[in-house]
C-alpha cells in the first residue's frame, strides 16, 4: 500500500496561493471565534476537565455502558446491530435498506460512514445515496472526500463550487454567488428528502441512560433525513456513548464553541424512538476502536467528539489542507488515529507536525494530542517505518552526539564547510533548507572554542 | 549556588554570541557559572525523530556532564523542556532525575529562581516583536497561552519590560508556531517555509525592527525566511538584550 | 461468536483502569433577566423576535409578518392557520407549508434555544419542511443555561425532541453565512403566555 506523502501533497496545496490564503484565514478565524467563546465563559476550563473525565470514565466502563445503551434503545422500539468492522457495517446497512425496498437514501454528515466507505458500497449495489449537508454534497459531486470534519469543502472557493454545480446539477456556470449556489443545492436536494425511503445519520453522542441518539447540525438536514422516510438508520462508533442525559449539558456547551465559535448548533436533535409505523435501526461500530482502547498511550484519542478545533488551530493543517493527509480523519486527530488503521500507509503523518501543542490546548476533551504524536514517532521508528531516510542518519547522530571528541570534530568541520561552499551548491534541490530560506552562516569560533580562548583560566577539566 | 551553563549544540555552532551573552549575564548577576567542556547535545534531534534508543548514549553523557550542580541553565526553551520531560531513553536513576529536575531555561531561571527585578545595564531602543517558542510557551508555561482561559502573564515580558527604551509591537498571531519544529523544517520544508514567511511578515507588518526570542532555533528559521524575503528584520536572543546589547 | 459478543469481550478485556464519574456543578446565574438574555442570544444566532399582539390575535400577527404566505400550518390550538395539522397523515404533506407555528416547551437563555418535542410538533417535519417557523414561548419558562435545560429530565423521555436555535444555517462555501440551508429560513419567537383553553375560540 502506497505511503501517504504529506509533504509532497502540501506542495501542491501551497502553490495554489488564493486557496491557501483563504483556507488559512478562514480556519484561523474559526479558531479566533472559539477563543472569544472560551474567554467569555468563566467555567471554560472546568467544562473541559469535566468533559474529559466523563469520557474517560465512560471508556473505562465502556462494555457496561454499551449494554445499557442497547437495552434502552431496544426498549424504545429501536433495533440494535453490532458491526466489528467497516465491511460488516456496510453489509448490515445494505441489508436493512434492501429489506425495506430502498432506492434512495438521504443522509446527514457522518465521518464514520466515510471511514467505512459506505457510499460506494451502497451505490455499487443499486442504492442512490444523497449527501444532504452542503459541504458533503459539494464533495460528493466533485468525487472528492471531505477535507475537514465540520466544514467539508473549506478548501474550495466559490468558483470551484460553481464549476462543480454547473457540471453536476445544472446551475449557471457564470454565477458563483454563494447565496445562489446554496439555494440551488437546497432546491435540488429537497425532492430527495421527500422521496427517499430511508434516512441515515451519524451520532455526536449516544446516551446510555435512555438509548438516545444526539445529532448536532446547523443545516437541519439530519432532521429532514429522519422525519420524512419510514426507515431511520444511525451509525454510531462505540466510543460515542456517554452515561446520562445530564452529561449532554457539558458536551453541548463545548462542541459548537470549539468547532465554530458559536454557543450551540442551530439544531440539536435527540432521536430516541421511531415514529409509529416506522423503523429505527442503530448500528454500533467497532472497526478498531476496541483495540485502540487497549493501547495505554493512545486510548485517550477515543474521547474525541469530532469538533475539528484541532484542525482549525493546527498551523500545518491550515497550510496543507485535509486532503493532504490521505485519510478520513486529518489534522492533529487524524495524525494520532490513522496509524491505528495502517501504520505504514500513514507513517509520515506524525511527522507532519511541529509538536507545538496548540491542538491539545483547544481540544474540548483534553486529548493530549501532541504527546501522542511524539509517541507515535517512537513506534514508527521501532517498527522501522520511518518515512524519510532517517534511521541510519539518527544512528550516526546518536553516536556522534554521545562522544565529545566526535562531536567537536563534526561541528568544527561543519563550521568550516558552510562558510566555504559556493552558493549554488547550498541552494540546489537536494538541500531542502535552502529552497526557501537562507542558510545560517557559521561563525568562525564555536562557543566552546571562544570559551577556551577567553576563559581558559576558569575552565574546569572534568 | 553552583550553576552549570548548558549551551545547546546549534548555539555552540551557529550562535556562540548567545552562549556568551548568557554566560556574561549570569556572571553579572553574581552567579558562579561552570561550563562543562565535554557537553554536546540534549538528544532532542533523535528524540523528536522517534529514535528513542539512539538518544540514550547522548542522554547519559548529558547527565554525566551536568551532575553535581544546583542548577543547569541554558538559553533554549525547547532543549530545557526536552531534558525535563523527555530524557527517558536512559534508566531513571536518582542522579538522572536530579539533573532533569534542575535543568532550566534561562528566562525561567532569571524570573523564578533569581527573581531578577532589574537590568540596569540594559538598553534597547528598538521596536521589538517577542516570539515565544512553542516549547517555551506551552510546555514550560512561560506566558499565557491564547487557547487557554487563564490570567494573563508573561515571564519573558516581565524581564524585557525592565529594559530601557524597548518598545513592543503587536503581531496578529503572536503565538502561532513559526514552523521550525526541528527536522520538520527539512522534511516538511514547504509548510515550514510557508509558516516562517507568515511569521516574519506578521512581525514586519506590526512594525518590528527586531524579533527577540528565548529560542535561537526559531530565530534561525525565521532569519532564514526573512533574509530570503528581503525583509529588514534583525533577530536577537533575550540573553543578548538582557546582557546589554544595544543592537 | 456473534460480533456483539466479540466486540463486548474485546472492550472488556481492553478497558483502561476505572476513572470515576465527576458530578456536574451548578454554574453561575446570568446577571440580566432571563427573557432579556434569551432575546439577545436568539438574535445573535440569527433568530427573530416579534412582540406579542396586544389583542392576543396571533393569526393576525402572523399574517402581518408573512403577508405573502398562503399555507400556514399550526401545531398549537392558539393559532388557527390555514391548514390543520390534525389532517396531516404523511410528514411529506407539509412540503408546501410556508409558515409553521409551534409552541415551545421552554427556552434557554444562554443560547437562545427553544426546546420542542414530538408532542408540540404533532408532525415532526413541521419544524424542518416549513419555509419559516414561528414559535410561541412563555417568557416565564426560560431556564438559565444548557445544564438547567438538561435537568428538565422528563422532556427527554419523548421519542423526539430538539433544541432549535435560530434558523437553519450553513457557512460551507467560503465561510459566507447562509440562513435557510436545508431547513427553515427564519425562526421568529413570540413571547406569549399559554392561552387558557376557554380562551381558544377554535379547535384543531
């Protein structure tokens, strides 16, 4: 399987200057809006601590809470299915839809269904799947995965959307007015809500106490997907469970503030039971989560509530775009989750980070993201999957830096070398540093040499 | 108190003036400073590359060189942080633990241990942008982090504001990472350079003549970017300003 | 072994050491009045606010707010509208509704949200297929924050309930804010005490 090369992908992204500038500014703006909310709530850090503790408690008792959730969901009249992996999830969903005579499925945004690659699976079996979230729909029509978990088409400018819509849903190719484009998608999608035999959502939270599925949207598309067809399927990662209704207060107060800098999403839906005469199915999905639960350094990533704040603040993500990570989950959370799906394929992702720690600070559930990134690097090195030609270089570095005489010989050579290399050799393609930066000039004396020359009398030999 | 001077490898080679300023500053403040001659590096290059076991011998040498001191002080936030948090490839004996706990970044040491209230010899009549490296800011917690709801404070600013004539500019994104990130600067060069360009442009737009930092690694990267862009920015370490550099 | 049992067994085997569940404290109360705070939050989220008519004629108010609307469907007996919700057999039959009307159970001052369940909607799609929604809210039934809201425990026993906060919205294209994404284009809140049954001159 081909290794994702984040650095190469980022080069393409950075070359498109207008797109880069917009992408960076837009997401930084969301980060600033988040800050205004966090500064405005005296209890902000307390809420983060609570959210983190509730999630850690739940994950440490996950089996009991899953069983409680299942019991209550069944008592409400829903049917509960368990999928150990993506393939089983897709098969379960397909079988439910087929048994119901489904031709058209409308769905709201669900990263889990993207993770499972559900759409192509269903489409190949004759079920039309309509993404109803505007950003997801743009990406569906453009045959591209979503680039951000909250704003899926944030990497596109209005001209890009106009092009896609003109090509795929017959809008005026010369009209890139955003209101026109959004209204066009609304009008085009509406008949699908009305004719679909089935609707699907993901879940932001699954409440064990009541068997409730909680979905937070701004567009209203989850509700339209659920309240119109006679069949509702919810795809739920097993880590989405929380103990009680009361805990929703903590998470709902944190989620949209973290994601978009707004106190709450326009609609916060609580789906507990099917309407009379309709069916509700819940598919609980593992797909590697139970295994991740057993990783002492990495299980904290299961606390994630999919707010995207880490992406908004990450200076690398903002300048490379979600698609450069080559995975459903991108940005900082992607960096620590994706290696569990395929270590080799995603071995470059933990190095697509400066370890600056901003992600950890904005995470509403206090996932120690940058510390996990650091730990993943160790695992990748141990499994000899370092993406760059580093293993040998680091061994050499380790030998030189642990030997004072070797070190002095090396730095004194470097010092002399850099001064005397001709300019064209410094700035060739092989020297990455010099591509866009001047190389530091090495002074004629190292500190140690200066010290020996000027302070030798005071020097202690050890 | 017995203080050892820890001069990070890249300061030793590329910015010896920062090591000199640190030494002189500590001596001005009456500190007895020893410079262990056989020091090399804290091991961060291997550590940050995930090459944990390759760092062990370097870590052991660090501990050997810096044992027996009350404090180990170095002009680098990222190196001090690495020693305090990540020097874990070697067995954690009492000696190792002691050396790790006692390693301080210069500003921390001046602010929290020596509690320096004045630098009478210092004067820097320039417009300055303060850059707190990410390890200095978020790991060593030397100033309020913009992401966190916490009271405003800044140890570097406390010290620098004692300098006569200094003026601070306000960049747009004061604590966004500048993009150095160690080997990131080479293996993710496109994003690294873009981040560096954005950082220096931000300070330049805010009116900075100088960018000052406690981390010369960040400065090295930003300087490289500014020079390539042809920006009239100069780069200086906090130690140099506090030690009395006029420019 | 079934997937269910396989998953549960692996989860049990891998669960980290137990972390205790924290209690949720009570946080501070807002300094302004709850209806004032609610109104400010509602407007901030893109909602609208209309003063209750002095003569109590809500139908007239709605006609004034939406002079072009032909199909007005009310889920509350306090407003007559033009289509009776009781006659709706299929949720899709509300597709042509221009103005939906509902009475909210309570409001939340912190966010400007309204809590509405299947009991108030009668047909849930009313809150999402209507082009515009008008919601009646008793100003005495406004709680402080979302913790208070989630303590209204009985409300979460219904098969469906939602916090509605302003109109449906999106900023997915270049961050430009659009009201009326897939759901309602506007949400208008009217502070009105619930009418006593004897005051209602019509039935649904």
